[in-house]
């Protein structure tokens, strides 16, 4: 639920079993094609007016083969690398990772924006979104979180005339 830089993973049979027993169709009904399109638009909106990049990944559950060894934080860091969110010109990429099975949300921010935003700010943003998600307001909570991330990026990397350039796709990635 929080953004920090310390490894947090410990081996866990409980985590592994949660992933094995998770039934996606019971938990991700809210993520319709229309909801994904609206969230993709929210990512695009969050990227306006600054030099940062926002990337949203929603995953049903951790990969079974690694669920015993890694937690959501480590998975988010792995995806930050795999999707090259770190590979922006000014190191201003921000990954928002949601794991439906674990009821976790992680923010991984590149070093450029992390130099300006403290871990407690990222943590508070995650907590607020997780609370909304817990109240069955998944799409609304993610939309609000994306807006907040965009505001932070505008605060530190503002562009008066935002060019149409985009270093990363705005499309929401859904990993089943």
C-alpha cells in the first residue's frame, strides 16, 4: 500500500495460497472495457501539463510461480523495470500498481520525482486510494489517485505548453 525503498518481501505460504485460490471472475468484474478506457483517459489527463509519465498496471494476482517469494512491492518494482517506466528522459516515471487478490496498491516513482516527493506523501496517496477501493469504489479511487499523481508531477515538472510527446503508453495494462 505504500511507496518505500526498502525490500519488504518474505517467503509466505499464505500469500502463495491466496494466489492459487483466487478466482479472478469474482473480483475483477468492475474492470470492463469501458472502465479500462476511462482509466486510460485518466492516465492521459494525469500526464498533461508536465514532463512526467504515469503508468497504470492492474493485476489479478501475483504470478503463481513466484508468489511464495515475492510480495506486491517487489512485483511492482519488477514491472517498473519490465515496462521501462524508469526509461524517461528526466527520470520522472511513476508506476501505479494494483494487485486485486492482495488488496494492495503500490506506487514506484523514478529517482527524478522521488527527489522531490517524500515516501510519506506516496504512502498517504496509497492509503487514501486503498480506503476507497475497500469501499467498492475501485475505478473512482484509481481516477482520484491518478489525478493526484498528475498534480504532483505538474508541481515539480510543469510545462507551459505541453507538447503532444509521450514517452510511455497511456493504456492501462491488465495482467490476468
